[in-house]
């Protein structure tokens, strides 16, 4: 496939190398002449010198015939403008890297929709999602970007041994409209939920819907949420904030940062249940005072060495699980020797996310992060497609396919049986890998 990368910094170069290893054709645009010279000697890609927001430069890079355009400079405004221009000029999919959480929040203004960009990409958000999946497996079912566009939430319920729902089929439970069970985690494996599934003690159900209906479902299932854990997040940067936002409703969060002004900002951004502490986590005395009861310790500071040091100290003081953000890929062997349970590389997460967008036709995003042969698909409704002609109940999608959410110009919803997709809408679903082709036929034009 043909990919154009706008901005050849650390992230852009890392993504380019990943794409080249997967045998894709890559063109890069960079305005710094010295960086361009170095790249032409080291990267097997066409490197063009110029501004990513100049139409002449984008024409020279042939963005109108690109399958994917990635705006990866260090400026939110530049990336949004450049990606929007590339999309208007004809590139099939356009992604823009953004740093500010405000831009991700569409409640004030829908930047993505207004500028017609397929996805806003945040390395900090992706890192937080990966860390959250290590803590709560179900958080990987939907991207945070999708959930942020509306008021729906994703909650995992555990079925206790004496729940009244045990032995019942899902279709017999009389859930309120606008609620979906996406997957059932049973004996450590995820399976796609169906109306005929019989609930067992110990099942974990990933349920999506608005908050009020989720509360009703909990009562119907006689279920409980997984036990909240004590989680310490070291570092109040963007990754730490995104992680706290993901986990603040289900766990006890203690977020530490050494910058007092940043702590004041964090208090305004996060739920009151999150305990924000002005403290230097690199001081052993701080961890001794506040970290003794930690089930999970996550180091999200901006320095790899500080993250490693904090993890080692937290582990020595009794943290059951320690996780870290690490930017340098050559630290992998060091991490194993330090007994750190897992780590996240923002650049690797970005590269994997980009690979999920390398699809043709109606598919926007395709990922297998749920395991067990299950795919997470985001599919665009094409003009004159079968799914656009009939309500969802008559679409004849494969039995092992659950449509979790539908996005449209006005937001996002959990579609009911009578929901009618329009061209340009997207469907987010979980399905078996072997059913992907049959599903796509329902969304593609003129089938």
C-alpha cells in the first residue's frame, strides 16, 4: 500500500521503518533540510523537503493517490490542517497525531468530524489503553476514541456463584433496549456473546450502553463489578491522565506528580475519587508512605530511567504488579532483568495502531487484540451497500457478530434492531476472523 508520512521526527521515522518492514511504499515530508539529508541516507523511502501544510508539497508527495496519510509532526494544529488537506485532496484515509486531550473530547467541538479526519492519534492515549488492558482485559474492546464521542460506557460485570442469572440464556434476561453484551470472558478466554449463551458462575461480561441502562443490567444479572484495586500512577503527564480517566470509575487511583501546578490542573481534570498527590515518587520515603498498599504500580513519567528506578523501588516495597512506559526499544532486556511485569512503548503502540488502518474497501480499522480468533472491526457504510437499505435486524450479519456501536454525524449510539445505517456512518463490532469477508459484503457498495 502507498503511505505518506507528514513529519519525520522520532515517531514518523519509527512508523516509516515499521511500514517498510511490512513491504509498504512510504513517502515522507520533512521541512528540516538536515533531517531530510540524514533520512535519505538511512531510510528506504522517498523523502521530500517542504512544508506539510503547503498544497504544492502534498501534490509532490502524490497524497491524492495514497491509501493512508499520517500527520505526525509535533504540532496539533499542523497535523489537523495537513491531514484535513490530504483527505480533501483524495487520500483514502487520513490520521492526525494530537497531544491535547481537549481535542479528543468532542463534547465541546468535534475536530475529527469537522475536519473530516478518519482518526485522531495520540501516543499517550494508546499507551494508556495498553496499560489499562494489562489491568482490565475488557478495556481493549473499544478504542477510547470511539467511547469519547458519546455518553456510552463499557463495563465488565462478574457473575458471582449465587447470582440469579446463572443458568439463564442471554435472550431470556430482558435487557433494556440499547445495551449489548460484546464478549464473555470465561476461563481466561474471550468468546463472542450470543443470545443463546447460558451464563455460568465466574463469567465476566463486557456490557456496553449508557450509564442508566448499565445500572439496570447489573440488577438483572445480579452481578458485581470486579474488585477495585489500589493503583498508583507515577507521573501526571498525558499518559498518566488518560490512564486515570480510563480507570477512575472502577479502581482506587492515587496519581503522583512532583509539579505542584500540574497537580492543581489534575485535580480539575479528574474525578474527585482520584487522589492527586504532590509528591516526588523517586524518593523512597514517598513510596514507603503512600505505596505500601499498592496492588499495581504504573510509571508514566517522561524519563525512561526514572520509570525503571521507580518500578524497582515499588516492587521492592511490595507492589504486586509493576508496569512502565519505556520509549527506548533497546531497554527490553534490561526490563526483564529488573523483574518489571510489562512495559509499553509509545512508538510501538503507534506503529501497531497504524497497521490496523492498512485496509482496503469499507474497513477503517481491524485489530485482533481480543484474542481467541476475535476481530475488532470498525467499518464504514458505503453508498448503495446492503446494510444501508434495511434495518439492522434484516441485515443478515453472521451469527457470531455483535454490533457494539454505531457512529454518525451526530455522535455515537448502541444500535437497536430497528437502527438504520446511512452511507458515511461507521459500525464498531466484534466478530470471528473467518466471518470478516461476509460482513464486509454487507457494507460495501453495489453488492
